């Protein structure tokens, strides 16, 4: 959406990923204070929860949050069902 695209279900998954990241680490994945920071947010992968905390976390948590924060978290179906299924595993 930051690039002008219409809202998609993947935006909701991404928002959940940002929220989970913040709940687990106490900070957002990126700090977009300047245009350069915003470009980084759009173009670079998010840090892992374990990287931000500087300690080991359950690998499943790292994977789940990381997948939600992918630039296109729903590449196959365009619906939230696959993400929901991963959350339940």
C-alpha cells in the first residue's frame, strides 16, 4: 500500500506481523523517520525477533513473524487461510 497499491488481505497479515514483532520485542521492526528509512522498510527484510532481542527464541516464533513480515506474505492464494493454518501448527 505504501507504493500506491490497493489494499489486499496480505496487508492485514503484514500488520499482524508488525504487531507481533512489537509485542515480542518492545519495538517496531523499522523506524521510518526519513525517506531513506522508509525505503529500507519497503525493500529490506525485517529483522528476526531473536536478532532484535539478542537472545534465542522458539524458531517457530521467528519463522511465523518473519513470514508475516514478508513483502508479500500471501504469494500463493491471496487469502489469509495459509497464514492462519501456520499459526495453528
